[in-house]
């Protein structure tokens, strides 16, 4: 398993998965920046502008489904999306990607140690998904407090958590990552008018084709939220302070 995770790490950071070998998974989901790229929408091959804010890769294993609209059921399904997406990494096929990777003798040796049958899109995404499963962030001060360490949080933090509950934030932001378990409508509390609706705004309905899912997006998890600006959909807040 360690070898598969190490291979997944290498592939996650390998720009050869993109058409022009300039963009890796880490380009939009930087591990040293909260698992995001800090942009309103991500930039793909050739400067193509993506339709929606990139979610953090950290703790994504705990999401009910992947992508904001939930179109991928598993991490492996998700890992297979961006390389062939014309706006993101823009490769034409897995054969195109594999032709480049096979020319790297060190990577090929590493790959065959994990997958004796050789390169394939399925094996590449399996390795990336296995690596992504390790990207969890447990044992925060909040976790320690929940386990009974009263000194793990400051008085102000405890007050904030009480306000979080009193204002029913936990209705949607619950579970192990404080979110990621449901798809909720934009404008839950009041009319939400942000101009012309885009295809990405339609959200969950793009997947289910059910009218009741129109404008529903997956609730983001709140772990490490201070690192994952900008916020909300569409992006209306660029700083954690709300300004």
C-alpha cells in the first residue's frame, strides 16, 4: 500500500497528465496552500478559465460524493475527470497521457511494481485516489476539545462554537469534516440573486436532472477553512474575516 500511495503522490504532482505537460493535480489543489489554488476559478491549459472554485483536496475522502455537483461517486472517479477535461488539463485520451509516462524509465519501474499489468487510466486514477485518501487532517484543537481536553480551545473559540450551533450552522456543516455530506440550495435563508445563472450554478441538477436539485451545491467542509479562501458560491468573500 505504501508503494501505491507513493506512486499516487508522484502522479498527483506530474504535469504530464495535461495536454501540454504544464498542469498537474497539484496546480489547482496545492498541498502547501490548503489543498486549493486561492483563485475564484481555476486556470487550465492555455489559460482556460474554469467555471467554478476548486474545492480542497484535504479530507475529500469523507465527502458523500466528489465535485461540487456530486458527479463523481468516488475519489477514483473524480481523479479521472480533470486530465480529460478540455478546460482543465485537456488531454485527449489516456493513451496520449500514457505515451508520455511510459518514456520515463524511473516512473515506469515504480508503476510496474504496483501494477504489473502496466499503465492504464484505471490504474493511474486508482493510485491517485489511494494517495488522496491519506490527505486527512485529524487531531486539531477542536478534536482534542471534543475528546475532553477543556484547554484545547480558548474561551473565544468555545463561544464561537456555541454561536455556530445556536445559529444552526451545524444543520448543514456537520459530521467529521463539518460538511461534505449533503447538497443544499443557494439562498437557503433568502432570495439569492447573483446575476445570470451559469451551467455550473445549476449544480446538482446537472447530475440528477431533477428540478428539486436546481442550484444545489455540495456543502463544503469547514476543516482548515481559514486556508481555503475565497469563499461562497459565487465567490463573494475573499478573506476569512468576511471583508
